[in-house]
């Protein structure tokens, strides 16, 4: 018996077909309509319905490129289940190159939304009712905020066994057991028992090929784990396990001034170790910023001009630093021959001056 069609936003997609659906979400002041493009690949055989989405924050563009590259993977010809790809969730923010919606709301704090609420609430409601209610699994793609670069990592609340399975299959060097934020896509999905993981990597408004490659490989690994696409042919090297951090901690500067970073992205640090120096323009007043815990630097503020209280480093906490070192060794070696990309660009965090 042929598989039933898949319906999204009033469009029927037949089994074995691939369709782009344009979902109207808003209009510009000029009355020009704006649509959220959704690519649906509906396999001939039953299986999970995976949503992969990017740019819920409009300036986080690495996810857009990750989705584009996933959609070019030849393994999708043998798809089991359904892939729902939403490269640009926050189309208004994306057009304006900003994290937020025009009313300055964060779309990732507007779920589950409201049909008659704010612009953010209405868009969240539309996404929930037209797309999310049809899916069984979600991968949500993010980057760091503007001027902040995130090491590739998975964030998930590790209570649901299926969420743990996805997080470990993704293959990021670090998994952070992160609590749910009220109003986020992840919190809503969790409330509906939809397993969801968030991939973080890179910086807003910037492409980074290592991060993008990591994200593409991670999505493909999850699809293989869910048996949506065939396993890779030929011998497969044993996969190293991602290291899980129970939590993470932001480090903030205690003074205003010009920051000179000492610790680099991906570096393992010990409690009390110097992370940066903050000085006035003449160097007469200078203060060291020390790490409050041991772990791995997973985010660095790339803007040297800082104000008191500003977050400048984010550290995934590891009480045992050998776990942190294993996580980074995994990251350095995890690219070879996984989904066809054999060459990895050299990156600053690959430096071993630890």
C-alpha cells in the first residue's frame, strides 16, 4: 500500500516527492508579502518526521547554510520517513539582518504563540500549527550572538531517552545538559514530548566552514541513527563519545575597558586561570579576569570593547579536565571520512598550546 500524503499548511505532498511550500507569515509596510519557505521530502516508506530549522534568530545564518547543504546530500534519494527543512524561520529578522522581529521581540521566546497576540506570538502560533504539530523530532540550528563565537556544541535537556539518543548521535564534541527557557521552541517541543536538540556553533552574521561542516555531519548522523537514510557503506571507524557537561557558566567582566583575551576558544582552563586582561586605553588600570571553574571555553566575545558586567567567556564545566581534553580530541578527529568531506580548514581553536 502506498504511503499516505504528507500535509503541511494545506499542501498535500505525495510519497516519493519533494515540494517547496511557501507559508505566508507577514507583510512589509509596502504590503509586500513575506513567506517562510519550507522544503518537504516525503519518503516512500514510513519513518520519523524530522524538522531541521535555522535562523529562528534572524542573524544566525550558519544554520541556513547547514540546511542547504543537507538538502543536497545524495542519501536523501533513499529517505525513509519525512524531512521538513525550514532554513529561515524568522524571515523578518533575516531580511533585516537582526536577531529580533521588527517589534524587538525574540521569536524564540514567543512559543506556543497566540493567534491574536503580538507579531512574535502570531508567527510562533503559525509555525506551531502549520509545521511543528506534524513532526516527531526536531533539530534547531543556532549560532552565538553578534560578536560571540560558539564552539560547536549540542544543548538539550537530557531527560527524554530519544533526546539523548539524538544528542549523542549528532557527534558534537560537547553536549550541555541545558534547562528549558520559557517561550522557546525547545521548551514547547519538550512539552509536547517531541525530542529536540539545539546545535550551537559560530557567530551571528558570519559563515564559518568548520562549524557548517560540523552541523551538516551532525544532522546526517542523526538521520542515520533514526534510520531515515541508509548507513554509510564500507568500514566505519568506532565513534568516540561526546562528553557531557552538567552545566555551563558565563564569565563577566568586573570593570570597563579594552579586553585582551588570553584563553582561546576550545581551550581547557582550570579554576582561577587567567582568561583575559581588561585595561583603560593608557594601561594605567588593568585587571585580570579569572575563570570561576574548570572546563572548556565554549564561547568567546570577539569585541574588545567591554563594559562592566558584560559576558565575555562561556565555560562548559568539567570537574575532571581529562574529560574536557577527550571532548576536544574528539572534535579534532571527528571530520575524517564521515559524509564525504575529507579536508578540514585549519581553525584557531585547533591550536594545542594548552
